[in-house]
C-alpha cells in the first residue's frame, strides 16, 4: 500500500451516496453481500484509502 496515501480520508460525492442509497432501498430489506459496507459508507459519508483499495478489488472481481 502506498504509505503516503494510507492516512488519507476522502469525502464520498453526493451522487455516489445517492446511488448507494438507491441500491440499498432496492434490496427491500434483504441481506446481500456488501450491504453492511454500503450502509457504513452512507452513515460516514467518507472512505479511507484502504477501504477504496478493497472496494476497487471487489469491483474488479465482479467484471471477470
């Protein structure tokens, strides 16, 4: 991990938060993989560099 980026915290843009919120709402209370992570992102409104790396890794696995 890049040691200079590791302590960085980023604000999640409102449009991204809206997409996450819409997706969670569409689940109608069902449990789904990543739901807890999405809810945490919504409640915090921020994401750390390490979390971003994990999210990017998970998304790259989906497109394979």
